[in-house]
C-alpha cells in the first residue's frame, strides 16, 4: 500500500518569530492542525487526494485568519475578488475560478468547474452564475468584511501599493509589518493510497490589488499543478512573478524531463529561479512516492504536513 500524505500552506511572507505573539502563534498552529487533520483523515480512510485537498482548503477558507474565502483581502475598490484552482494528477483534470465574489468556498466552485462543466476556467459573473446553478453556498458582504482587513486596506491605500497580505504593516509599507497581522493564501497537495495526486490553491489575492487583477493561484501551471507521474504543487507568493515563471509546472517539468528529485526541482525553482527575479514566496509539493517538500524564500510560510507518522506544523524558517 502506498504511503498517503498531505501538505498545506497558509501563505508565505515576512513572518518573524520576534513579532508573533504566543497567542497568535497558537491560533495559527491550531488552524493549520485542524485543516491538516481534516484532509489527512480522508486519506487514512482510503479517500481520494482530491477530496482531501478540497476539504483541507475549505477548512482554511472558513477561517478568518487566512487570506482566502472569509478572510480575503480588499482590492483597491474596497471589494473582495477571490481566485481558486484545483487539479487532479489522474487524467490532468483541472478547474479554476477567478474574480468571484460572495461564494463561500471558491475551492468547491473550482472543483465543480472541473467536474461539472466542459470548461477549465470561469471568471467573474459567469463563474458566480455557475455556482448558483450548482447550488453552492453564498455569503453576504458582511461575512467577508473583517475589520482587520479593512484597516489593512486603508494602510495600503496611503501608499497606493499592492501587497502580499503578510507583508503589509500598519504603515502600509512592505516588509515593515505588524507581524500579528500576517495571513495568507491557502493551498493543499495530497497523495492517496491509490497513487493519485491532487493540488489546490485559494486566495483573496494581494491587498489593494487593482479591480480585475488575477494572480497565479487560479492559473493551472503557475500556482497549481498535479501530474501522477511527477508531483502535485500549490504556490504562494507574489503572483505576477509566479505567473511569469510558470512555477508549479516548472517543478514538474524538471522532474519529468531532467530527472530531478522533488527536493532538487523545488530548490532550483524557489531558491534559484524565483530569487533571481525577486519572486518572493514558496510552495508545497508532494511526489508520487509521498515525499513532501515545503520550500520558501521569504521569512516564513505557514505550513503543515503529515505523511504516515511524520508530522510537522511550522511557521518560521
Ligand atoms: N499568490 C497570491 C496572488 O498573487 C498571493 C499569495 O500567495 O498570498 O494572488
């Protein structure tokens, strides 16, 4: 029997031990553990990698600590536009949504696009209409209007910048963060006992992003990718640079065409190629043997993994 495994992330950025209170650290750790266990219990019971990924991400989307679903950041018009994607390594099935509003769980909508439409990628009003047709739950604006996110957006407006949510400080400057205010994009990757891989990513994007901006998270090959012959990947970081670097597919290609191991491929892309163009962030990855990698080139990344008896929940370097 194969060794089933799962890894999740809650975003990467300037996350320093010195600035995170023990209480906050505890909150993140508990939220990560809950999502990890929700996904892993599906795998342990013989369930699919796809179900594990959707469940773990749905759990993180419901938690206001993270920049996805309920905790999504504000765009420059004071609204929330969410992006998500999911992919199965079996048969290259993929589904993605972008610029959606009020959908409670964007990852479930991405999965519905994959399984119940003839398309891969739906955006905006059309994606929302499809969610209604699929009877997926919606929430009113109040659900997404968290006071903290609003404050964060007001600070970003002062400097007219666009920020990774975990890199914005109370003064709106990148990398001068109030570290109790760092939350992030979420993602999950998994391998089930049948040898199927799956990956998914969900985000509110970057704080104060332009209305209509789409990052890497919903783009298959950039923010999310899965191939049963190589690996499953979910990214977090500065989306524009991750799109240009086609990060998730690049890791898979290095394994497929160059014969690199998962660890070598991740190192090449995250620590060399992304660093060379200033692409801050990281990714989580699992290969077809159940090996897990969680590299990042930022100060920290909310992350967790479980693979048989191995378990890790970590935030800092
Ligand atoms: N990659 C996401 C985006 O650019 C942001 C993040 O990972 O926090 O939309």
